C-alpha cells in the first residue's frame, strides 16, 4: 500500500480510529513542520531541503510510525500529547533512513515521496549530514523526556544501530545471495526495528509497565515485517507483470500470516484499554491491509 | 601535533598526569576493543573493519577526547571508571565523524590513522552504515547511565547534530569562500563541540554541578578550537614550504591566544580539585602544545 493510500483510505465514519486520526494528524504535522524549521535555521541550502525530506509540504506519506506512537500512548492511558516528541523523533529517524537508503552508493533512487531524493538536491555529502542531523535531533527529543529519556535514547540506539536498522540495511546492500539464519534475522530489523520503537516509546511516555512496552514492541516488529513483505509482494507483482519473476517466493501469503500472528499478539498485550487496542488494530490493518479486520 | 606524538610525549616522571595516564590508558583501550568486538559480531566484513576504524590495533591515536572525559570525572571527585562508558561513547562518536569526513563525497581521504580509510575497505555504503552504527552505540552507552542518561543523550544530540558537528562539517564542505558571522561560528563546532561534550560528560558522571559541567564544556570548546587552529597551522606550514600560501592568516598565534584564554577559564571552573585541575591543564597542553605550561 502506498503512503498516500493510507492517508486517503476511508475509516468507518465515527469509529474510534477516525476520532483518533482527527485529533492527532494535524498536530503531528504541525510539530514536524516546526521541528524542521528550527533544525534547519541558519543552514541555507541544507535547511531549505530539510522540510522537503521530511515531507512537511504534505507529501510526508501516511506517518503510520509516529501515529503508532501516539496511539500507544493513548492506549496505555496517557495523553497522546505526552508522546508527541517521541513521535516526531520516530518520524525524523525514519526520514534519515530513507535519505541514506536513497544515496547513489546504496539504492541510488532519484525520487522519494513524490519529490527529488535529497542527494539530488544537495549532493551526497549534504544528504549524509542532513541525515545525521535528523538522527541527532531524534536523540535530543528522546533524551529530554523527563524520567525515561535515558531509557528511550538507549532503545533508540539499539533500534538504529548495527543490531537494528543500520545492520539490516548492511545486509540489504551486501546480499548477493539469499540470506540465511542470523543474517536473515538481522535483515528483517531494517523494517521491523523502528515500528517496535514507535510503539514502545509511546507506551513508555504513558508510564506503561515493562511487560506492556515489550509486548507492544513485539507487535511493532511483526507489523514492520508484514509491511515489508507486502512491499516485496508489490515488487513481485510488478516483476511477474514484466515476466521477470522466478521461484515460488510468495510474500503476500506470508505477510497475511504474520499480520494474523501480530494481531493475536496485540490482543494479549497486558495493560491496554479496549478502545485503544481497537485503534491500534485498526491502524495496523490500514498499514498492512492483508487481513480483514473482522478476522481477529 | 600528531596523535602519535601525543602518545609518546614524555610526561614529567611521577607527575599527576603521568599517574593518571598510567591508570587509565590501557583500561580505555581494553574497553574500546571489547565494545568494537561486541558491536561488530555477526557482521562479517563490516565487523572486521570496525576495530580498524576505531584503531583498536594500537593505531587509535592519542585518545585525548576520551581521556578528557576520564580526567574530568576524577577532577570532579568521581572515579574515572564511572565515566568509562561515556569516554567510549566520545571516542566512537569521534571515529564516526572521521569515517564520514573521509568519504569520497566529503574530503575523499584514502588513509586514516595509518591504515586505509574505512570506505576503501568496505565501500561508501559500508562506511556510512558503520558510522551510523558507531553513533548509535554511543547513544546506547550514554542513555544507559543511571540518573543522567537522558541528559547526556540530549547533549550528545546537540553536539553531533546540525547545530554542532554535522552543521560544522556542512559549512566545511560547502564553503567556497571564507565563512563569516553565524556560519563561521557554526564551522568551529566541527572541532569544538565534541571536546566540550567529552569534559561535561565526565563531570556529569561524577555528579558535578551544572556550573561545573558548563564551565568544563566551555574549556572543551576552547581546546577543540585551539587544536583545529594548530592543525590549520601545520597545513599552512606545508603550504608555505610548497610555495602555495597566500594572505596573512596566522593560525598558530591565534591557537596560542585561545589556549591561554582556555587555561585561564579552566582555572576559574568551580568545584574542581587542585590535582585534577592540574591533570586537565597538563592534558590540554599536550593536545595543543603552543603555550608553555609554566605560563598559566
């Protein structure tokens, strides 16, 4: 599913998910825009490009990762507002990973979010430094959370580092053949680590227990992996259409299987309110619409 | 002064600085080596190169930044051991910045620390991901510090980000003419931000007051800037030798002036023990030996 499809998909009118999105989308966008303005001030070209990379011009996609953070906070009984900094940190981290993935030395992508890729606007050096700037601001935002900033920052470190997104991307870049065992598991973290942090950070901001944070992190890992498989399925459909595909790799059926498992797991996470759990499940099904919501 | 000169420079036998270095150098190297081993495990080529980038084979240079962290902790009455994680975080952050600076799209350096530059060993993509991995581990180490991990992580974020090292490097890369005003000040942070964090993080680990942390951060900024000017002076001497120099830019006299100011500032930082202050001053003069120690 494309990011725009997520934004435009009609929710059931008046559903708790609807109300949640109404309350939180514009607040999130406003905070992202003000953060980018602050971060880019005095930086000329790099500053101007920063908002475009994050998509504060309305091309930022579905923002499902930071919305997960806000939803997790509400589900755990806290106000979504208390998780706004963490949500922004999650989206800045995601954007940084996109900017790096698009570099000529990585995936060499020319466009992103309906705009030119950042390195096409400010060169590779500018894109790398902008990415480091986004990551650093994410750490600032998380570290400043009173009481649990250190824990969040440490979790961010393991999410982004060589046992997480950076390691997963390294597997992605280096894989000449199919990955197996530990390397295959590491590769998955490229997609699964950040949704896990998104959920656990939201829960933490609401003072949730370790069991709740860990349970939601596992849900986030499942969702991130199912999302990646769905993305692979779209690529594969394109390959089949062009007569390029081979083998019997069927990512769509695997994505549906993992989504079912993930939704079952969500139903067992302790300490969540019923309405909040419903909002999280609704969000998850919008992100990976391979399982009819009535099925769980 | 080259990094190796720092390592080999004779200290006054039996001086407090001597004893400090005896106590702490090998512990620091051992922790750096074990951190790199842990960080690189399961990563094949990238893992093997990690220790080389950090210089755990003995080519890591003077390690003056992390030694500042340990010295600051002792000076503030804490054990140096309590600042070992923070010191390692500082050195990993420094290494990450070197790996990025050396990339073909930045300074395009072929060698570093007497070895091939990281991108010459694992390509640009590998070097960038390794760098993100080092930065992320630094955040993990800082965030985990009990009680002040969030503060340290937030300070790390502003040190490394677009108002700090990344912004300074952006000025370095983009400058076609001499920088002025705010851009010139931002450029300085490339060299001055990390020594400031090195000192304040050590002080924080020993439970120092905000005034002490801020005072030591200012000393670190001065030292970092003097170090950079000294480096510029070495480049300029080389240019003069080759008949390439022009203008009357005299970095060496500026470096000495800033060192004098920095040492005066150190003498006024509240809450430091006399012997610790002496060790810090001795370290500073080793890093930028443009001011005779007897002068302050």
